[in-house]
């Protein structure tokens, strides 16, 4: 099952699947509905049983195109339809939806007992306690390149050993981790000061030097909000405190993240900057998919560099650590305010530095501290709505 099939993650996942027909069969697809012809083409090529369209208004067009192409796939509409698709009979659900809309589908897939290959980091970030409560041990396989890397370097306790190890022995093995080191490409504005960023355009921000991604994620990479979200995600996935998670700038994007141990050694995962590798790892878990992407060419000379993060020019990571430590609905507020600010920037209604400034202002006005009480889905969505409305108000005033 592929959620977000017409986006960057989804289309690459389909490439991985079609290259290994003996390994995979796709039972259902879901997408927003903005590219109905592509969605219908994908459904017919893969022979899926169901197609979900998040935009109810686009569902009739998708249904018509499917009929014309001879497909009998069931069409599901709206957010409820996408969540239903996430429970469709399958072994693995790949959630490649962009933004907060992926939360209900993440929860639905977990509650249905599906292995979740998670590329939609926002659902874990905004609904962290809900997602962790719904997930069984080992049920989430991270697809973000950084967390895919950390998962391979982080010490695992094989299931066969758990029965013979006392809890103290397990904790001791995991306690050998000193810190997580998450790499960042630095985006298109690496090396620029805050003063240099005032006049950058959406075109400048979308010209990522390494990765090919959708517009929202690409802008998030330019502001480093994406890296801030990844720090929160790493904390939730690996239970490592924020003061033991570090971001370093690595422009070549070959070393995707590292785990440092208490004896001074560090394990790093390296591969070419291709999302096909972590996607294949997620949907093929626990086995690798041969030929997912070309490997590093070790017959050529390579230079890999690492630089400290400039927190003054790019304060999004520092802000994310504060938000993550606050817990509760604060991460949902951070994410929602950012989505609104990015939309305004892409629409040329907000200056680039004002994206994170807007997020910081909204977060400062409403931070629900994590008191340990259960967080409800309604509470997350209420915080999301409040943050979006407040961000729009601030953006309108700045115009």
C-alpha cells in the first residue's frame, strides 16, 4: 500500500516496486487528487484493488479515468478514505504523504497491524505520544534518509536474544550510545549569513544542490526546518535526549547520519543521495532490495566535509529542540505554523527569513507543556488549526 503515490516518495517507490515484480505487489494507492491522470495510470499499471483520493472533489474524475482505462478498483474519498486505504490488506504501508494530513493514516495502519514504512515524519512529530502508543516494537521502519541511516547504526537487540537477556543487560547495550549525529546538506544557502537571506526568492530556495524533492520539503531543507523536524523524529524513534542529538552540515549528502558510542567510536551509514535506497529498505524490511540504486563508485576519489551548523543564520533546529522538549502540542504548532509560512513564501507573500520568525512567534504564544497526561487526536488537531490561523494573521500583518 502506497500513500502519497503521485508525490516524490510515491513515484520513486513505484519505480522500486516495478523493478522487482517478484518481490512486491501493490494492493492500494492513495494520493491528494491534484494529478488524477497520473493516479489513474499508476492504479492501472499496478492492478490495485483500491484507490483513495484525499480531495473528495477530485474523486469523481479519478473514478471516471479508472473506468475508461478498464480498472475495477474501488475509489475511496476524503481523509476517511485515505485512512481506510491504510488498513487495506497488505504487509507494508508506505506513508509518503506530505504534512500533518498523514497522521490519521499512520495511526490507522499501525492499529491494523501493518508494518509502517514511515516517510511522513510530520505524523510522528505532531502525534508522537499517539503514534508511539499505537505502535508495537519494530512496527515502524523509518524511510527518511537520516533515520534510515541511524536505524542501521543504532545497536539492535535481536528478538532471539531478548528472552535470554535481563532488562538491565538490554539497557546497558543501548546505553553505550553517546549521541546521534544527523547530517544536513546545508541547502542552497549554506554559508550565507542571516543578512544575506532577505532577498532570496522561491526559485532560489527550490534549487536544492543535492536532492530532488517536492516544494514544501525543499523549502524546509533551505530553512533547515526539515532538519529540526528530523531531530524531533530521532528523539521519538530512538529515545535519545535532545542534548545528545547533534546536527552537522555535510554538503555532499553521502554520509546520511552517524551514531557515536561511549568508547569514542562512531558508526556512519554512507550511500549516494538517492531516496530509492531508504524506500527500498522500508518496504523490503527486514531484507534489502538488490539494485535499488547505484552504489558509491570507490574507484574515484571522494572528499567528504563536515561543518558546524550556523544557528544564527538558521535557528530552526534550535527552536525545534525547544519545541520537542516542551512536548504536548508544541510540535504540532511548530509544524502547522511552518506549513502556512512556507505556503506564503512560495506565494511571494512572505520573506524567506520570516518563515522561521513566524514559526517562532506562533510557538512562543502557545506552547502546551507535556504534563505526562494523554494527548488526544482532537487536541492535536485543535492546536494545528489554532497555529495555522495565528500564522495567517501574522503573515497578513507583515504583507
